[in-house]
């Protein structure tokens, strides 16, 4: 609802955010207050600003809101790297008695799950939870596996590709056709990141729906995207800052909430659920984003919207603490994402040296990818970081000005980052390098 009051020539615009959608913008829970956000639809209601945080489908670069760099009107876009989180999916975490906590089955039979060896039959599989299965209590009914992109999530990926193309091909003519010489794609080894890459490409060019396209991965044991390479020294650093009051206070302050959630969902005493709110956050948002109700157990007790709103607020707080705000968070994040930063540095140095053959390098990753990238780029110094939403996007553009110099502009969830709105390429490469530990392997593994 937008009310315009015209008085004495002044226009006062009062934006009333419906209290429930804002999820308690004005509420606070102990010391934790929740920020505005959408958690139950990929479509942000029209009465909210277009770039409102939407956990189900983050805002991203789009033609309606894209602005050319103000600093250099004659600059030309010459290179870019883009990093995204995959789009919405089924829960990645399962309650011990998962079946009981789903009022409706999960249906994933609306798009085919292909996986096959080149040169052989195009095999696809459908998951079924057989009613007779002795372990059925551990999974929901229906045709979905855990962590699987839903049809709506795939639709969001296609739209994301369309929006991207409308700007970078349509408006800027930076890209002209979707082809593997201009566009390099790297994903994690998770199926959902392959599927989202396919959705993006089809959004960029519908003809891609019937074509093949290569994406690059690293061996899962050392993949730097999620990231999945082992780093025991980083784990120890994180354990230490999750053992101090700055962390444990919020668990104590919200013990009643946690006890209630654990009793209701059968997770009492399970540290994966009690050491942080990550699993509750995932299992609630996956449901609400995909039109499923919050969990109700067999005795009729349900997680309420208020409980969920509080968990969402705590989730933001925990993500910001672990990857951004804790005393040693930067060291932890540098160690666990230094390898990805080496890759980014290679890309921009290759471009600077005139050796880059791709126009666009596109990475499809996970929330752990986005939170580390945001933190190491310094976005958490501007405002606390929130849990990276589905489809979360960081675009790194390189522009050339008339005298040939290169400048970098970083765009986060569709909006240019104030501190990285126009940075000389050399300085940007310097920023990347400053976040890479001297010898990451030794720093992670050495005693
Ligand atoms: C999302 O939640 C808000 C607040 O509970 C509600 O007003 C709105 O109708 C919901 N939207 C959908 C699509 O369920
Ligand atoms: C931009 O380019 C036009 C045409 O080449 C030129 O007339 C104008 O002075 C340039 N503007 C700036 C700010 O460089
Ligand atoms: C699942 O979704 C597909 C496609 O929308 C639909 O045809 C099918 O009937 C659904 N299955 C169930 C059990 O609801
Ligand atoms: C799930 O399937 C089992 C076995 O068919 C059935 O007893 C149960 O009611 C189903 N639950 C839901 C929510 O459909
Ligand atoms: C942060 O790291 C320093 C240096 O290793 C260490 O002395 C300190 O205890 C750590 N702080 C926390 C809260 O973990
Ligand atoms: C359902 O939740 C209520 C409230 O937390 C709890 O008392 C009860 O034991 C739970 N029932 C089951 C079957 O888990």
C-alpha cells in the first residue's frame, strides 16, 4: 500500500510493509531483531521494493533496474565473472522422522532428471519413496530426493538467464550468442548446480534447451566452490570462535525456542540441529519457498510462522558471525575460500595480460560460496551479511574507458556495491590477492 499525501506541495510517501511479510521488521527477539524479507514465494510482492531480500529468489541484475556506470559514460564492458547460488530446492537436511513432518508429498516428476554417459542412451531417473519401504519414516513421500531443485526453482533459473541476457546481450551487446567460446561455466559437483546452469543457458537462448554445453568441475574432494577441500586448521579456528560467549549467548538466550523446535521435530540431543540453527533454517525455508507448510508432527504440534521468523533472523545472525563478524572470521574465510580467490585472480590477471579468451566466466555454487565471496570482497563491512538467498548473485564487470584503462564494478543482488562501484583493475586484483593466504595448503594442513 502506497499512500501519497500532498500537502503544501510536499509529497510524503509512506510505504506500509504488511507486518507479516516483513516478518517482524519492527519486532525483536531478545537481542535479535529480524530484518525485512520474503521467505514464501519466488515473486516479491509488488508493494515491496524490487530489491527486497527474498530468500526464495534473490533480486538480480535486470533490464528494468540496470544502470550504466555513472563514472565513465563512454566506458565499454569488456569482461566479466559472475558467481551465483543455485535456485530453490527441497530440504537438504532430513529430520530423523522426516515422513511424519510433511503434510503433503514432494512432487518432482515435472522435469526429467537426466544423467548418462556420452554416446549412450539418454537415461533419466525418477525417485520414488515406496510405501512398503521399511525405512520410509526417514524420508517424505513422493518423487523428490533431498536437496533437489524443484520445477519452480528451475523456472527461476531460466528467468534469471533471461534477465541476464536482456542486459548483457540486449542492452549492452556485450554477448551476442550463447556459445562455449565466449562463455565458460564452472559448477560444483552437485546435480542442482548443473541443472541451474542448464536453466540459465536456456533462459539466455531458448534454443539451448535441445543442445549440449560443457561445464567444468573440480574433483569433489578438492572442489573450491562449495568449498569442499579439507582445511583442519580453519575448522579449529572456527570451533574456537563458536565456543565463546559472542556465539554461545544467542544459543542460551533462545534455548526455549530451540527446545520447542527439537521436541516438535524429534531432534532433541542431535548436535547437528542444536549447535546452530542452520538445519532448522534450511528445513523451514525449503518448505515455505516451495509452497509446503511448516512442519507439524503426528500429535498435531506445529512450527509457527513466528518460530520460523525467529529462526530466519537467527540464521542471518549466525551466517554473519561465522563468515564475517567473528574475531577470526576473516582468517577462517580466507583459508576456506583462498583457493577460489586464486582462481578469480588467475582470471582477472589473464584478462589484464590480454590472454583471456572468454568474455564471461560464470560460476554456479552454494550459499557457502556466496557468503565467503561477499565477506572477502568486503561487503560485510558495509552492512551485516544475510544468509545468501536462492539465486544470490555477485557480478564482477570490467569496463574499459576511452584511454584504455580498466575499471571493475561489483554488483550484488542487482545493486552496485558502494565500495566497489569503480575500482581500477589493478587495485581490484590487489584486493583479491590480499585475501589469499601465502601457502593455502600449508596454512590449512600444516601443524
Ligand atoms: C507469505 O507470507 C505472508 C506472511 O505470512 C502472507 O501474507 C503471504 O500471503 C504469503 N504469500 C504466499 C505466496 O504464500
Ligand atoms: C563520449 O564520446 C563522445 C563521442 O565519441 C564524445 O563526444 C564525448 O566527449 C565523450 N564523453 C566523455 C565524457 O568522454
Ligand atoms: C506431480 O506433478 C506432475 C506435473 O505437474 C503432475 O502431472 C502429477 O500429477 C503430480 N503428481 C502428484 C502425485 O501430485
Ligand atoms: C506417506 O505414505 C505412507 C505410506 O503410504 C502413508 O501411510 C502416509 O499417510 C503418507 N503421508 C502423507 C503425508 O502423504
Ligand atoms: C583468534 O585468533 C587468535 C590468534 O590465533 C587467538 O589467540 C584467539 O584466541 C582467537 N579468538 C577466538 C575468539 O577464537
Ligand atoms: C510433537 O510436538 C510436541 C510439542 O513440542 C511434543 O510435545 C510431542 O512429543 C511431539 N510429538 C511427537 C510424536 O514427536
